[in-house]
C-alpha cells in the first residue's frame, strides 16, 4: 500500500495522495452507462520522494505522471543530510533496490528513497541550491576533504528573466559570497543569487532643441515593452516623425509596443517643415497640406517628403499602384520615376478599416 513507511511522509504528501484517490473515485462514479467507452484509459500515478533520514526534503516532494506520459521527466532538487552525501533515488529505503532515474518508467504509485553515503571523518558536503531557479546546478553537491576548497564551482542554474550573480551563504542573498576558493570547514548549503533582468531604452533628441521627457525608460522582467513613449522633443523648422533605431532614420520605427530585448538607444527622426503633411479626420476623409507637387531630375527640388500625421495600425504607400513603403513618411525622389505625371496613394488602417487619399505629382527634367 502507498501508506506504509508513514514516518517518511509529510501531511502535504498525504493531502496530495488523498486528492488523487478522490479524483479517481469521482471519475468512475460519474460515468453514465450510455457514455461511449473511452478509447484509452487515463492513468495518473504518484511518485513520492522520501528524504529517508535527510535534514531537508526534496523539492518537490512528489510528482504525478499522467498518461500518455510514462516518466517524471525531471527529478526534484536533492535533499541534504549532515555528514552524508546524496547518492541517488532508490526503490528501497535501505538502498538495496533499483536506481530511480528521470526516465524510469512509472506504472503505478511508488515511493522512492534518498540513498546516502556516509562521509569519512573530515569530509564535508557543499550543496548548491538553485533557490527557485528553473534548472539545477550540475553537480548539485560537491565533497571536500578538509582543509580544502571545492576548487571549481558547478555549472550555474538558470532562471527565466533573471541573471545568476553568484552563490551566497544565505537564501535571501544577504550572506557571504561562496566562491571556488572559499574554505570549507563543515557541511554547508549555498544558494543561487539572482538579479532581475532590466533593459534601458535611451531616447536621443538627434539635434533637437529640447529633450524627450523622460530621456530613459526601464523595462523590468516580466515586462517586454515600455508601454508608453515619452513626450516628443522639438526642433525649430522641423517636424518630429517617430523614434527610430538608427540615427539617420534608416532603421526601424520604435513604438510603445516594440519588444525590448537589450539596452538600446533610439533617435528622434525629423522632417523639414517643407514636407507635405497628410492628415485624416475622424470621418476618414484625408487632407494633404498642398494639392500636388513637382520634383525635378536635374534641379531643385529633387525630392519631396510626405509625412503622415496621427497613429495608425498599418500604413501603405503606393506610387502608380506599386507598394513603396509602410512607414510614417515617404520621400519621393525624381530620379526614381519617369518624366510626366504620377499618382501617390496612401492607405491607412484604423484597426481593420482602410482609409485612402491620393495626390498627383509631376516629374520634370
């Protein structure tokens, strides 16, 4: 029965056992005689990890295996016992059974036991606790014959959204740093010390007359974006277009929803006030700041900037039916087009609703 060797179980394990048993009974009692027979039974088994005289428990103390799974997948953190070294998980309390691995097939409820090796006199165990990390140190323990050090630390555990910053003698990180050269004079558990990952976004005014407010924003895990942009800088005789990942404006637009995965500086992108501005009213009607324009292949102006005001889900710029861009502005260069008349069409989307406006332009020699 699963209740033997009761001295090895905590009340939490008994509660988990009872929950699994009740669920199984309810599932059977609720079956209707008219229900079709299941194609395959769903089995749930429990593996209990007994510390078997250890000073601390495995974490977690129990794992469930629900079909189609057949193994626990990964073992819990090892328990610790003063004066002893953890050897393995074993199917018998006296260590005479079979080793239980992460890939051992589970075909029923089972208790496995910590198997311990008694340390010789003057031999001490250093246990490396992942301290809520996602993976374990490798190895989780090291044995030292005093007076000595561990010589080399184990591979570091990992934790999503955090940086490992060292081993510490206290769980809350307020103790002493434990390094490969720290003298070991007794059994000791040291704990992974974590620092939450933060990234800084710096907003460069890029020759503007005023600064953004704020000039920097911090993204702290689990956040991935800044959520809102700072107030825009200003520049005489220029219009602010966007924040861009390149100083010359040739990069990618940076918005409040742009994922931040590292420290980054973004730059104000400017257009001269000579740019043509396109605005859309709430009704969807668009208005250009001038009705048409001309660009000249061998003279001035050789190009014309058109700037789209407002914030849009999506933007599309077409010239003579061909897609030319999807940013907040477009520069028409005379050298790119044949002599004569052309049509520039701008389509913006408010959600999924498209609004369109056209402007004629002429290319001359």
